[in-house]
C-alpha cells in the first residue's frame, strides 16, 4: 500500500519562489530596455510561474501564491536584491548556473508533491512536476518575445526537471521528505549542469534524421557503384 504523499514544507516552497524571482530579476537586467516595472514583472513570473502552472493543472484555485502574502514578499525581496546587486550578480556565471539548477529542482519537487497529494498516479505527477519546473521560464520567454528556450537545442532544462520530478515521485513512498527532496534536487543538478560543464545538449530529431538520410544516401550510392563495376578507361 502506498502511503500518503509527503508534504513539502512551506519554507522550501518560499525558497523556490525566491530563487526563481532572483533569476527573473537578473534576466531582466540582461535586457537594456527593461525598466523597474519590467524587472518586477519578470521576477514575479519566474518566481510564481511554476506554482501557477501546477495549481492551474490541479484545479487548486486561487493559486497558493495568491493566497499567502509570504510568496509576494519573497518575490519583492528577491527583486530588490536583484536590482541592488545586479552588476555583481551578472558577473557570477557559475553561481547563476547553480541557482538555475536549484530553481528547476525545487519546482520539480514541489509540483510532483502537489500532484501526489492530490491523489494522482506517478506518470501525471511527473508530468506536472516537469511543467512546474520550467513554467516560469516558459512564461518569461513569452513576455520577452523570445522563442521558448526549452524548445530549442541548449541546456537540458526540461530534461533536468523531468529527472527531478521522476526521482521525487519514485522515492516518495519509501523515503523521508528531506531525503526525497535532496535526492531529486541532486539529480536535477547533475542533469542541468551537464549542459554548461560538459556541453551536453538535448538531441535534435531533425538533425538526427538529416544525418541518417545522408548516411543512407551514401550507402545507396556506394552499392550502386559496386553493381556498376569499375569504370572502363
């Protein structure tokens, strides 16, 4: 018999929102056209996005981020830190990779946990955890008019979220809340940081199909030449 899903403490939810909002503030600072309101909006989108996607899919309305003022205070605090130290934060590339991976991992755990608490099975719980992990990123891309980064070759953001959500959903019946969350975030870290550290990218189906087509054409041409025999001088 599977026990009840683990409840992730509010503190972990707030940490996820704060780190996501800080990433949104830094992202806004990369665009010279963004004003203070734009920075606040991107911080809110990156901080709230995962929770909004999760709660809308689960029918948990109004979303948790709008029911508890602590979430809004976390976003405002992270946005203020981002504005005050933007120059220095933008120069901390490796630190930002870590923050990005941590955000994805925490939102994957929070999303999967909420789905399990709602009584969903493993597969839909993993799906919701994955969507929650990259929900803020997708919404931020839409607001900035960018092609969504999870759709194109690049760091394995969505794959990292999928891995974290899967580990969380698999371990929750047998491990404690802390162990489950730490393990899921650790796996997310490993997958996400493999991008910048090892130049790992998600395979492109079209590129693979093109390479396969070239290989098959070359083999067909070679067979044709062999059947034709050597050319006469």
